């Protein structure tokens, strides 16, 4: 892991959290729901930034977004908006997590060219 990669991925996770809060209704949501949305998306950036898994960048972003989103997807099921059932909320949460992971990795690895470097090798 490089510092550049960690910082960019974390900033992208924070940005993804802000975007997700804004498109989900922002000010109309209770603070604990806003915190849940923001922190779960920011966590995707953090995990991508610290991950040492060396696979294709696109697959890495999708997998990290998916893996991180599964636990918080269950809590997203507790109070879905009217247009979602509990299970559609769960699936939408995970799919969006995979998309945010992909975009975070795209910006980190492709745009800023902050690839993972194993310093022990």
C-alpha cells in the first residue's frame, strides 16, 4: 500500500458517501440513517485503500464494494423507503456498494495511477 493510494481511496469513499446521502434524500433522513449511509460508503474507500489483494483493478473495486456492503445491507433492510421492499433494499444497497467500489478503484488506480505496490517484495 502506498500513502497516495490510501489517501485517494479514502477521499473517494468520503465523496461516495456524500453523493449517496444526497441522492437518497439527505436532509429528510434521520441523522442515524445519514451516518449509516455515509460511513458504509466511506468504509469502502478505506478498505480499497488498505487492501493488498492484487487482482484486476475493476474486479477489485467491485469485490471490495460488494464485500463491505453486505453487512450494512442487512441494516438497510430495517427501515426501507416506501418504494422498496426489505429485499429490494438489500439488493439495491449491495449493487450500489459494488458500483461505488468500482468507481473508487477507477479513480484511484486508473485516473491517479495509484496502484498497489508490495514493498516487501
